[in-house]
C-alpha cells in the first residue's frame, strides 16, 4: 500500500465530510411557544414550498423575526407553513463517528506501513 500526501488529504477530507452528518430537523407548531427553548436557528417552510433558515428567531405579533443570510428580516406568520428546529440524530452522529474512526485507522495503517517499509 502506497501512502501519498494526496491519499492522506483524501482520507482526512472524507472523514471531515462524513463527520458533519449529525443534524436533522424536528417540526414544531408555528407559534411563539415553539421558540420557548430559544433556539439559535429555525427552518421555516414557506407556503410556496421554499425553505429559509432564520438565525436568532423570535415571534412577535404576526411576524417571525431574525436573520437570513446575515440580513435582518421579518416574515409574516401567514406565509409560514411549517417551522422546524435543529436536532442531533444519534444514529447519524454514530455513523459519522464510525466513518471518521475508520478513515483515521486506514490513514494510520498506511503511515505505519510507509514508515516500517523504510527501515
């Protein structure tokens, strides 16, 4: 097995990509009580089916306030079909952990073969 800088970068890149698979979304009612836990972001599904992630969300009166792509916005609650809060999925997080551990083990084995092969 030949380990090169390119294969090392590929293994590390794959491990980093796979480790980011731990989040999902949980639907909540479109109401002020849905944001009682003070989430840092919420995903709003609009009446036309488009989705917007709102950072620092709060509901006041008939509007959802927050930041969308770094810009302050107010969205009419009447235009929001669903809200969803981010949640960590245990199974996704576990799969990401296994993938990262496997990639690192393969990388370590490759380096050990490379180092031992030079003696």
